[in-house]
C-alpha cells in the first residue's frame, strides 16, 4: 500500500486513528511472508505490518527501495512511480500514483524517504512520511495527505536480513472497507513475492552504497 516505502512505496490503503488498537494479529503466513493487521478505526479498516527474511545484503535491499523509478515493476497497485528530487544518496522525494478499481478515484502521494543506520547494531531504518503539498493536486486523483511507512532492516547470519515493514495511511475520500482489507492482505503478499525476485537483479546485487555498512 508505499511504495517504498512510502516505501518507497503504497503497499496498502488504511485509515489511521489516534485511538488505534495497538495489538497486531497474524492474518496470513505463506512463502516465508507473515502479514499482521490491526483495527485502526471503528469502521473496521486495517493497519498493516509485514515480516520476512531475505538472503540479501543491507546495501542490496536499500538500493532496491531507493530505486523508486522501478516501483511499477514490483509494488502492488502502483500505476506510476517517479523520482522528484535526490537530496543525497540516502534521502529523496518521489511521486507515486496508486491504481484503484473503478468507479473509485486513483490516489497519489509524495513521499520523503530517509535512510539511517545504527553504527553499533548495523540496523537500517527507512522512514517514508508523505509531503502532501510538495506538488499541486491533480484533477480526478485524490491526494494522500497523511501516510507514514517504515522499513526496519536487521542483518542476520549468512548475508541475510530480517525485514519489518509497517504502514499507516489515511487514503482520503470514501473507500469501501472490503477494498481496503483486500489491499491489506493481497497487496503485501504480491509485493513481497515480487520483491524477492526483483532484488536479485544485478543493479541491486552489485550495489555499493557508501552510507551502508554491510559488515
């Protein structure tokens, strides 16, 4: 509903509530991908958390997430994903449009991705809050005004990483609960399955990022 986290990336669409339930419930576990949800509003809309492990280096995964122009290739529901501004190798802004089934309007968002790494644990965190006013609103597309995606990448043995991804989004307008819940389950499954293939491409396998310590 983020791409990228907002990630990089929208993996799902959710309505965020200040009084949200804090307990995550396992919704699906298949192909090494665990999807958790929690109810975040009285109407029954869901929040999302995805956990999985990948045989990859930290730099490999960060390179994939920060390659926002390739989001259409692996992020569920992404109609377009375009780099707007690269502030530094570890910080950028990008635009993405999310394809929503007719007769509902597509959503779009501008995300600000910031990568940081703990020098002691080597754990990488990628935050992706939205910047709703970065670009003018487009006709017939609903702008996502609030969203925050976060990737936590923890190195493990044998050049593998543990991924913990969470996302909170207010999609704006009126979206049926069934559609939001569909994105909350099918979206992450399809995205992370494609991610496992995408990350093996040479441009990610051979990535060398000066701001990421793989050791």
